[in-house]
C-alpha cells in the first residue's frame, strides 16, 4: 500500500528538497529549502545545507558566528504563515475550526470557493486524503497560480485529489453529491442557489467572512433560502501563556479576531426547517417585521 501524498516528506532524515524551519535562541523562525552545496546565511553567520542533509529532525546546527539553531520540518500551521502570499491566508486557528466543525473526513467530497494563497486548500487536502475530492474555485488567475505553487511545494508535487478552476463558483459549479462546501469570499450569499443543488442531504455549508455586516447577511440569507437547518455563527481567539517558574500569566499579545465562521446543515429536499422559537430582540428586524417572535405574528 503506497503512502498518502506528502507523507514521506514528513518523516525520516532531512533530504534535498525538504523544507526546514530553523529556530534561533530568541524563538524566531527561518524557513528554507535544502539544496546540496548551498549555504544558509543570517546576520549571525552561515552554515552549509550539506550539514543538515542526512541528519535527523531535531538536530542543532551552529553558524560561523557560533549561534545554535534548532532544525525541524515546519508544521503545516508554520508553513502556511511563512509561504508566499497573493491574498491573506486563512489562519491555522480558523482552518482547525473548519476541519472540526465542518467535519472534514477522509474521502470527503469538498468544494471550496476563494482559494487565496492555498492555506485552507492544504489543510483540506491533508484531511480528505488521496481518496477524497477537493474542487477549488478562484476568481483571480494570479491567486490561483500562487496557491498551486504553495500547495505543490508542501506536498512535494500535484495532489491527486485536487482540482482548481479559475472562475466564479456560481457560474462553474457542476458537481453533485458534494459532502461539504467551504466559502471564503466577500459575498457567500451569492452562491447559495448553486450550493444547495450540489450538497447532499445532511451535508455542511461553512462560510468564512471578515465583518459583522457580512456575517449578518450570510446568516439571514441561509435562513431565507429555506433548505438549511439553523446556521451556527461564531469566532475563535487564541491567547498564549507565559510559564516560567512561579511566573504564570497570559501573554500580552493574542491572535484575536481574524474572521467569523458560519456552518449550516443541508436539509432533505422538500423539507422546511423547523420554526425558530427564539424571540428576536425588539426592533431587530425593523418596525414592519411581523415574522416569528413578533407581537403581530400571533
């Protein structure tokens, strides 16, 4: 049985072509690709790549300035934050939430719109494996080119489960029986008609948006289209902690707001979602609102 795509690059001694992440004594990271006969240069001196080739991960190298660097392969969260960018990347904290709450599983058939620099595509491909299917749509050809290079650099070549189309999802989507749809775009509500035709009953739509106005429009549009269960919106934040002896405290900086996530389950055809029993805040829908929860709806 052959190894999954990219797995061989994640273990064993360093080889030519491997990505290496160096960590200096201050915790700063430097990422480069191993090439025979080349030297790595810093303001603290240099060392030859050949010194790492054939060495195990977790080795320590010293520069000509006698500064020690820890050498490891970059984790995928490290890689996506250091790779070349066309558009802003989906942060690892959000990619992890998408993999978990959109329930991305091995062999899943996934459609993604808004490839950007290929960050989320890399996470999705590693989750679905070689037997899955990821069809990504990107409007801009220059972003698609950058994303392709980043994904292939991480996996060591083209991924067999990935197809990338340059164009709008709502104009080009022809897949059916899709398990998951991930929309990372300015106006995901424009794609809902196409998405509802592609998703299987019980499938999950996941939208990633940046602002509260986008969040509101996305959630209300999912409710209005009538073929999804109640959407669930949220955001996540990460705060590291400083732990040194008895000095245990939160770091002064944190990864705060990067975007909002919304998930919703596709209902069976012909089924209406159960009426929400939550009473909206007074005035939330304007003076003329007479829908569920209003005084005039009784």
